[in-house]
């Protein structure tokens, strides 16, 4: 039986893409340059963008490598949201993207990637341990896995959520377990 891949991202895929394309985002200004520095991508490497969303980091890293004359890095992306993957494929038709949850990337062979990364998504993964085991499985020996997380006061798996106060017209982040594991 195939697992249902309906996610809360489906209805906001276009909005999310617009947000990331605005040209002045935290992802572009802070995360991207530091992710590129930490990954230190080299020609001939295979890299896995796990929980890639609409493919922002795959696109941007590939584009910056091309501009620097360092083509030859293969970046593959996967996300549980078919809607986000549709946006990624539309914007980067030459790249490989798969609809798959981080906990089950069975399309990827054992030890088939040199590096992998997961940006601002681990807190949304249903089974975090299994997702990390999948990253370890697909990474080559001595491979590198980079995780970028929000501060836990903002995203605690199954212990935080968005709320909206209708009376005050204020959106807020609800936390039901601050300083929890």
C-alpha cells in the first residue's frame, strides 16, 4: 500500500516559491552562502537535497557552481510534496527530483551520494530517526550530512504549531514543550 503523500505544503507550494524568489530571504542571504561553504562541493560529486521543497537550494547551488566554472556536481532533490516537486521540475528540468519522504528514499542506492543536506525541514519529518538513517544509508563512507535547523523554540516536532488570534489578528507560534528533547 502506497503511503498518502498529501501534505500541508500542497496548498502553499506556489506561495512558498514566490516567497523564496523574492530576492531578499533568509535562505538566500544567510543559509545559502554558509551551506555552500560548509558543503565545499567539488567536481564529480553527487549531492542529495533531502526534503528539498521546491528545489531552491538545488537550483541556487547548481547555478553558483556553473557561474564559478565548477560544473560537474550532480545535485538530486526529493520531497514528500508532489506540488513542490512539480515546481522544482518546472524550474529545473535538467535536474532530478523525486516525490519521496525523507524516511523512505528507496529510489536511491546505498552509498550513492558524497554529500547530503536537509535545510529547515527536519522538524517537519514524521520519523526523524528513520530519515537520518536513510541519509546515512545513501551516503558513501566518510560522506557528509549537513542539517540546518530553526532554533528549537520555534519548531519542536509535534510540540509546536502555527496559530492565529482572530480577535487581535495576530499570527503566532504556539509552543507546547519548550526545552523538551
